[in-house]
C-alpha cells in the first residue's frame, strides 16, 4: 500500500467484518466488507477485502500464455503484471520495440508457436505490452492480437482504480511520497489526437525536482504547459 494511503488508513479502526456473497468472477475466493470507524473528524469507511489466489479456472484452462508488461515510470523497463516473470528492457528488445513504435512485433518461430508483442493501450496512451503466443504470426493474427492489447489496457486501467497492484508493479525502485502524489495528479504521459501526438515524461521519475507538465485538447486546439515549481533558472526537465 502506498505511504499516503497507509497514513489515511491509520486514522481508522476496524470495528466490524461481514462476509460477502461474491459474483461469478470471484467464485472460490473469500470476500468481506469492512467497517472502519474514524478516530476523529471523518466519516466511517466501508471497504471490500478480497482473498488473493490463483484463478479457479486455472486447473481447467492451464496457466495463461498472455504476458502483460507495464512500463515503469521512467519508461526504461517493462515490468510484468504477474510475478515472477522477468522484466524486459525497453532498449534493444522486441518488447521495447513494440512499446516505443506502437506496432506489433513478432518473435522467431518456435516449436510451441510464435510469441508476438503488441502495445497495451489505455485510450490512446501506450502503457505497456502484451505477449501472447500464437501458432503463426499472420496479418490476421497480429490484428487480433492488437485488439487483445486494447482490451488488456482497458482491464488494467479499470483494475488500477480499485487496486494498488498495477501502480506498484510499475515501480522499478522505491518512489518518494511527494513523487507518488505528483504522478497521481499528472495527465497520461502520452496521448494522440487529430493532428498531434503528445508525450511527456518527468526526470527524476521516482522523486520530484519541482517540474511538471499538463495539457488539454479543446475544440481542435492543443494547450500544453511545462511548469517549474521551484522557480530555478534551469529549464524544466520534462
């Protein structure tokens, strides 16, 4: 749990627990509703806690061949969403080529199939890569794999709203509390609109140096701001 969320949770005390009836997607897992009473000055919190375990379909479908990697905050490495798969460097790898170009990349043909790397998209922003294994990387197969990348991006973005796992998997090293809060306030690091491709990044990515960026697209106009919050003479490193 990020430090700023832990500090919030420490202001509450767990007072009641109730077991919850789960839906089809959570069959076989224990789920509870938690009542958290505030120490002072806050409304009570109702939280859901769910047991983390392997899918109940794993015994029938086998392990997944779809490897979802998310780009770290410095955009130099791709970390697997599921452990303990190894990370992939952006520079000099097939995964990195798919991530930087936004195009599917096919690996060599092996006896058990051919691994392809496709970009994972959150709307128009590339957030990582997906690596399914297919019998042969034909044009039609690559097009279908690209659609899987779009779907994986939607699922990952939805999961990030209710879970800390996607954000934690993206951290290549410890991140300071101010940097974590700043990343939560920033717009997506990349976006695409008619007539423009937007990209921004912060260095240092795991700490803050007083710099930030923001943008908005309104009625065909692109507004972009590069900010130097410390007021130093050096240009912002965005």
